[in-house]
């Protein structure tokens, strides 16, 4: 796609990165016009849901720009960002989208040239990857929407926000989790929530049996059955009739 011009969203910290972008402009440094910058008070304010929502709406790449470690005006906001972006990339990869479409960089107020170079490098990379819509548009966007809902699940949000505290400081009882144990727990939760969201998407179309859902997702019926029971317990899916002695389940529509 030689004429492809990507749409890139950049979240920039007010105190450092946004000032660096401003310096690049004042200094007349050349960088691609593909970026649309959103100023945030701290990179820690950038929620994974923002990123997944942007990608699901056709943005081709997302840059998250913050203060260098040790320079955060909110002490550890950027360290929290680093951890959240790692898990956001994990979720992006589950959708089949290249995780390189998300990039985190530290840029200070005095690094206008670094901002311009980062913008150029990232734009060139996204041009090589092509439009996010180049494949099956509906399938990709459906996957991203599912990932967005996973990122918004309460236990996922709590663990993302508490990772540094649990690993480095410990809980209220002083018990610390090793990074390896935390990573294993987080990956298991992301896997479970991702499967459940896909089940909800599939069962939203029409009532289906566990066997039918299993076939569409290419997963063992026993595994799907476990998740269906959990979703039913939470009131997210409901029994919707019987077909050839097999219970049929349908996603419960939540009114807004």
C-alpha cells in the first residue's frame, strides 16, 4: 500500500512528552503529520481500554509517551504505565493484531528531537504493517472489542493497578508475590476472560449448545462448559431452550 497514510494516536504526558512535542514544533523539526496528540496529566492516566477502543475504531497505531523513570511528577505514574502497557500488548496479541502497533516511549521536555525521531520511526513501522483494516475488518474489530471488555473487567483492572504494590511491597499482611507468580496469575485471568468474552459474542447471535460453541471456538467442550457455567452464575448468559437434549444458551442483553 504505497499511498497508505496511517492514523496514529499519541497520548502525551503534560509535563514532559507534550512539552517535548511542543519543542519539536517550535524548533521546526520535521516529523510526519500522521499523529493526533492527546495531552494527559500523566501517562499513568492512559487506560488500556482507551488503546483497545482506538484500535477497534480504525486507528492504525498508538503511541504512549511519558516522563523518564524517576522524573514522573506523580512519583510512580510512569512505572504503572510500563506495567499496564505490557499487559495491553498481551491482550492485543490475543486478537491477532500485531502488538507492535502499541509503543511506549519516555520523552522529556527537552527532547524535541527524540519526539520527532520517535514519530518518524513509529510512522514508518505502521506503514510497513499496513492498515489495521487490511484483513478481515469485522473479525479484527470484533476481537478488539472483546479485548476491550476484558481490560475493563474489575479483577483485571485491580490486578493491573496493584502489580507493583503486590510484587515490590506486598499486601496488607506483608506477603509479596514473585514476578513469575504474578505473571502466571495475570495470564490465566486474561485467558479466561478472553474466552468468556468470545463465548458471549458468539452466543449473542443466537442460542447455542456448549458443543456448538466449542466447535466454533475450536476448544474442548469440557473447557467451554466450565466457562458457560461461570457466565450463567454471573447472569451474563442464560438457558434459552433445549435442542435434542442439549441445553441452549444465549447472552443476556444488558440495557444501557
